[in-house]
C-alpha cells in the first residue's frame, strides 16, 4: 500500500511542487530598453545626445531620490531593495491550470486511500503554503481553523508584497519631485545671472534636464515596476486561494470531479476543458 502511494506521488516532482522554477520576465527588460531607445532616437532626431547629459541634474534627481527613500523606510526594508528589483525581472512559474490538475490528483488519492494517505505527498511538496495545508487536513484540524490559518498566511503575504511595492512607488514619486527641485535651482541660478548671457544656458539646462530625468526614471522604471509587482502579487494570492478551496474540498470528502469544476472557475473559459479531465476520468473509470 505504501509503495503504491509513493508511486502515485512520484510525478509530483515535476512542474510546481518539486521545484519552483524561475525564468526571466523579458517584458520588463524589453520595455525599459525600448523606452530608452525611443527616447534616444527622439533626441538624436533633433539634437545631440551629449546635450541631454548633465551630471549635476543626475545628482539632484538620483541623489535626492535615494536620500528621500532612505528617510521613508527603515534599514530592514532598505537592504531588501535588491530582491524587490529582482522580482520585477523574474517570473515565478505559477501555472494555475497545472496546480489545479495536481490538486485534483491529491483529491483522487484522498478519495481512494483516505486523508492519511496524503501524508506521503508532503515530502514531495516544496511550497510551504500547500505543505502546511496538507499537513493540517491530515492532522484532522477543523476545516474552519484550516481556512483561518491559511487566510492569515495570505494576508501576511499581501502585506509583505505591499511593503516591497511601496518602495518602488515612493521612488517613482520622488524622482519627479526632485526633478522639480532641480528646475527651481536652475531657474534661481539663471535669474541671479541675467547680466551674464553665458550663464543663462547652463542654468536653464539644469532647470529642464532635472525635470526630464525625473519624469523619465519615474514613468519608465519605478512606476511600471511597481505595477508589475502588483500584478504578480495578485496572481500569487489568487493561486493561494485556489489551494485553499481545493484543500478544504478534499477535507470535506467531495468528489474529485466536483472539486475540478469548482476550481475551474478560476481559469479562463478557453482552457477549462483541458484541465483535470484525464485524471478525473481515470479515477471514475
């Protein structure tokens, strides 16, 4: 019996459960590169690129943004900024239709062998959230308590994601703000030296380029990256909710086909017909 159960779960190593595979989210990189390329092309069509490079303007915008960011967040959040940026260019392979298929497999085993048989699957599940859920139902925890524990886990997850996202949002708001500061600095310098025509040009360049840098960095890097993190967070929360629904249905002893139909509502209609059908049919047969 134990050998049969182990064989049933041997294929859980693939895809999501055995290893969470990360690949490059090329849309983030393509978008940033394309944005800078188009801006550069627009500049070269009317002027020279060197006319848009000004060290004092960069220092005002980038330095001011970093200073404001350090003021806004504690050190424990600041040191994680590298991970925050990495999440925007890495795409976690949360394939919801494959996850639903695996949950249906768990439901089939639980229906045939009982909930205790799921204990054999725990070692093959790398995801801590799903592993915790399986252990809770194997231990006979009250379904309402299982739901509360897992939903609390999701709430904490959403809070962590919001903290990470807020760092990029603050950076996105600080860049244009310090761009305006640089503009005011340049205008003051220009007005103080109206008697010297040669100083008007450099002062005006600082005034305009700081606004240019601030708007470019905010709208091409930080604000879009914050939006990307929001989408990724919503996707992960959705998948966690799918797991909760599936685990509670397994614990309630529902028919795998019913569980399949309940979980398919989380999928687009175009892919619902291809998910779980083969496994459910083999169980019913």
